[in-house]
């Protein structure tokens, strides 16, 4: 709501400007906070991360984790004047990837950008259900919304059984956003092996164990486009799972 005591708009929420002899009305600065609150409300952020910020991120006195936090802060502060428009956080579960990604998204929203959060599996389920005529309009619009969001946060990228449909859908989504310079902030628990050294894949009896990688779960084309448009940040390896640490403290 506009500020009733605002000396500029006197509570109307609008201020009159004159440019080249033509008068027009623009939103008063006193309404900015209200717009930001509405943007946050419709961003889809889960309740667990509604207040996630870099100020309350627990870096565990870990210099490497503090460096990652500074990279994320720099990205959100300098956006869109960054080398790559997106951000990809790779690391083990419990290292704080989602907290950092949401903190970056909330910073961008506070700067006036529109952002949208999607859990990767939930997004795919919504898109698949859109083929059902009985599905709700929200499900039918999920794919288009993810395509066109000003800033899209995809959490837990690759956490879905890979099929041709999944690979085609994810590739289409990431390619569209890459081609139209629409940023993605993404997190994944999956390791990323270089294409040239993807590692052994022999899963036969006595064969070498192979942990599925990002390429395995989203496909090489989507992975290539993702790396083209995102700054890749690898979380430190020696970080205690914060969920386990919290449970132990409590």
C-alpha cells in the first residue's frame, strides 16, 4: 500500500512527471516495498526458505564456504552486469546450496526483478500433468511460466528418473532460456564429470561403481547449454551436512 504520509504522492501511490511537455503518472517510490512483498508472495518460495538470506547463512567458519557466499553475493549485487547471467551451485546434500540460491533470488527481487522458484521434480510433474485435460490451469501454465520467468530458480536439478520425455523437456526449457538470455539459478546434488572423462560406467557384477552425473540425468545438450549460461560454483567438499549438525545440536 502507498504511504499516506508520503510528501510526494500524498498517499495516492502515483506521482506526476512531465517529460518533453507531456504530463504522465508513474509509481511513487513509497510503493516499492509493497511491490517487492507481492513479488516475493508469488515467487513460489517454500516456507522453509522464506527468510533465507546471506546474512543468516551459516558458513560454519569454513573459509571455502565463505568464499562461495561472497561469489553468490557478488552475482546478486552485480546482476545483470555479470559475465554469465545464471548461477549453478553443485555439491553434496546439506552444504547450503538451496539457502544460497534462494538468498540470491531474494536479493534480485529486492532490486526489482521478478523471480520464480520451482523444485525440479515438482515442475516436471506439473508439466506432465498438463497433458491431462482434467488438470488445473496452474499445471497447464507451469511450462510457459518456467519458460518466461524473468529469473528462474530450479532446485535439485536432475533429481528425476531420466526418460526421453524428461531429457527433451529439460533441454527445451534450458535452451529457450539460454537463447533468450533469461537467467537460471540452479542447484544440484549430482557430480559433474567432464564430458571427456565421464568415468567408468560398468555396473556389472564386480564392475566399478558409477555415481550418476548431471549429464546422465539431464542429457549432454542441456548440460552444455547450462554451462554456457551459468557461472558454475562447486561447494566445498569438506562441509558437514547442516541438517545432521542441527539435529545433533537439538
